[in-house]
């Protein structure tokens, strides 16, 4: 797990040369990234050599990887950074990345990862039905207005028996107010 980037690049080189997702355009992007941002790793002359379209892409990529391994740890790390930036799907499918992802380090991970939870889904269907019923009740009271509610005010008063004290007071107050007018 404590592999250096140089060791990881040695291990990943075979996979990178065989991967068909690394076409000419993507290899050129990685080369240009290394050349423009880190000219000490890949000079203009070296970048021109590795971007020669007369040489097959797999050969150019193999030569680039060998060159970066000769340059050392910093060059290998910057190659991985450029690969992650431009070709993310290849980066995450590298053998060393898969090994690091699948290994469990007891010092860095305290608990196994849990699946993502949605906070409203853990209450169950009864919670949803009760919220929906309250919303429908409020909507009925609002849309039908006071004139139609007064006829059924006794029924609403009886319905308030199962409610809490404050809800009962509001419902009874609402049904009795039109009677006072």
C-alpha cells in the first residue's frame, strides 16, 4: 500500500500500453500537460519526440512511461496527476488504483462505508400517509371556505377528539367562528 508513484507506474505500465482508451489525442493531452506545466520533467524537445504521429501511439506511450520512470518519483506523480485530469476513467481503472480502493487500512478507515441514506425515506409509509392526510385536510379547509364548513362543523368538532390539545383548539375555533357571526 505504501508504494511510491515510481513503483506504481512500473506496475501500471503494461495496463496503460494495452488500454485502447488512450488514443493519440489523449496521450497528446497528457504530454502537453507535462510539458507546459512541468518543463523540467518533459522539455520541448522531448515532448516533440513523444508527439511524433509517425510512431504508433502505444510505442510513444511506452517510451514516455520509460522516460518518466527514469526521471524519478516527481515525474511519475505528475504523470498520474495529468492522467487523472484528462483521462479519469482510465485513471480509476488502473491496477494500482483498484488495489488501493479495494484494500482496507484499519488506520484510515474506522467503519465500513455505508450506503447513502435519504433522511425522509427512513420514516416509513405511515409517516408519508399522515403528512399527506394533513396536507389534504388543510387544502380542503382552505378551498371550500367557511360557508361549506359551517354545515359540517359538528363533524369537524368530533374529528378533533383524536388530535392534540392545540390542534383541537384551532380546529374547534375555526368551526365555531362562523356560528358567532
